[in-house]
C-alpha cells in the first residue's frame, strides 16, 4: 500500500480518524486545537477565493464538522464580516460545544433551524453540517436545508454534506460545493464517482500535523502521479521501430471499423514502433487510406490470424470486436497466445460470458456496466463502491484493472489502487475507451509493466482529454485527443 505523501495519499474515513487520535495521543495535539487549525485553514481558503465577500452564511451541525464551522464563523466576526449562522441543533457535542461557546463569546448568535428556516444570508455559504462521520443518506431537517441551497457559492468543510467520503457516492440530498477543504488528508472518495460533481475545487489542509501522526497508517490508495511520463524508458538515438514494440489491435467487426482504427492510431501516437490491425476485410481500405502507417489486414478466422499474433509483442483486444463467431474466434486465439494483453469492450463481455485463463501480463479496462458483468452484479452496485469493485476485479482475474468513469481507478491484484483526478464530461462519448486501449497497449509495448502502463495510460488519456476539451467539453470526440496525447507522452512530466 502507498506510504504517506500528503499530495497523493488517499485515506479511508477510519484511517483519518486514526490519524486524528494519533495526533492527540502520540503527538499531544488537542482535539480543540485541531479544530482551530481546521477553521483557520478553511477561513483562509474562503478569503482567497471570495476576497470581496463581506457577508457569510454558515450551516453548522452538532458534531466536529459543526465545530469547525462555529470557529470559522468566529474568525469571520473578528475580521469584521457579517455572519449569519444557522445551527442544526440547540447543543453541540464534544469539542464542538467549546467551539460553539467561543463563537458566542465573540458576539456571534446562532439561529436554530426548523422546517421553515431560510438559509443563512451571505455572499458565500459555508457547509459545516456533516463531515466524514455521516454513513447514511441525509434526511429530515438537514435534507430540507441542503435542498434549498441555490444561487450562492458554497465552501464545504472536509467533505460536502451528503457525500460518502469513502466511496464518493451520494445516495440522497448532497451539497454541491464550489470548493472543498479537506482536513488532515485526502479522503479517497473525494476523487471518484459523484465527488467529481459535488466537491468543486479541492484543497488539502494537513493542519501542520507532525509526521509521527501518520506512522503505521498506510494510505488506502494514491492519486496518479502528476509526472505522467517519468516511467517511460529513455529513447536512444541508436534505435529503430522494432525497439519500441509491435502492437496488434484486434477488432472491428462489420460496421465497427472506426473503433479499431482509433485504437491503432492511439498506439502510434503514444510511441509504439509498429501497429498492426486485424479486422474485417471490408475495413482495410478505409483504415489504410485514413492512416497509412497502420498495417491493416483483413482476417477471416483464427488460422489467418496466427502469423500476426506471432509477430506482435502486445495485443489490444476488443474495440468493435462484436459477440458473433468472428469475434469469439479472435478472442480465444488472442488469449491462447500468451501475449501481453489489453482487454476492452466486447472482449470483456466475452470474458464474462465464457471465462478463460488470462496471460500473465493483462490490463482489463471495463466501464461500470462491463465491470458488473464480470462480477455478476449490476452497474449500480459497482458505482456504490468503486474501490471494492476494482479490487475484486483485480483479485478475481489476477490482472491490473482500469475501472473507467469519473475518477477512473487503477487496481492491482495485490490491492494497490491509484485514482485519476483528471478527465471531464466531454469524454463520455463514443470511441474514448478505444483510444485508452491503444494508449495502454503502446506503453506496454515500450517496456512498462502492467501497473505502470495502466497508471500512465489513464493519466495521459485524461490529461489529453482536458487539454482537448479546454473550456468546451460538449462535442469533444475521441480523435481530438491525438495531438495532445503526442505532446504529453513526449513531455516527460505533466
């Protein structure tokens, strides 16, 4: 599992609570002091992001998240801002009770919320209702209040209320924040599933905890490293096309030649020395005309495929493959070859339907629906806990797995998980997965192991999507990624 690096380490809520306890028990940092540091960090963020705000509204719950909110409100009062604070309960618990008293001593007045309460008045609204301790959907008065939030920027303390900080899933009403300040460490659910919509801009405040507080608590996951090219082997001048691997892309049943062409070009753009395509004969002329560097061959059966398999070093299997006899024949031949392999699209559906032993080096790239078929559940179950689903897929198939979606996860059979913080809604369009398959295959061909190829491939793909989309994600198409992919793979660092 990853060790502590504040910029990339992702923790479960239980782990963050353990770090809090260690800070108090082992390092002598009192709970109320931690609360003060959190409030100071959050208020500093508010002032940076909304420097012109003179009125702030605050929603405060009964627990520690509410305590952070009370202390932030006190800081605002001390700086001369007008504060309208709406409290969910008449009393607070633990250190939050001391925070509430401190707010009152500074001249603050808390309004007690009821079903008719208007939201606090302010140019910015601070969400301090619930933190990481919430393990159920919002209901009752809290749900009513959250449902009324509209038309005002929101700063969430630690996690938007209603979001599961372990999974990133929302199961009911949830605050949609413009910015979220995460305390102590990143929560793993802040970078995947619904979190991409709910958290807004994410900011980490470690609260100046000493390193000792993190000792013995290995992060559950990690963010994909920003140095996306760091693990690619250096290219020597004295080399040739064979030095950088030969990718064979298999797929493109009748009517789906575009899918396998995208895979092949992605592999070329990311540095594979040679790329062949095994597809239906009807697609060969179009592929060759559009991209003559791709060596497209019309293949009717596994016998005709054998010479291509022999020459290839890496296989990219699945885009446009189909589920008919032709696709099944290519699927079985590819798996039997023992070659390093990226499995996507219809090849994943065939694997779910007729399980086969996989070669030693394999990357599976399912979206949630394909993952559900591989696990024998439904897509909703996958999305409820993407971390558990990705780990189970990697264990079950003894393969590195890329669980695609908002905040794609890369899982290894040994339990490691990396989370991609990049990507955008424009990438939810046809052909994007086909491009990713080619990217990962190209990295395998150039010497990356499966874990590195999947991590780097996901990072390159997502970053290229962000560059290509710019501020206009609607209408983004898969081939738009090729120019930025080439630049990024050559950059060596993001």
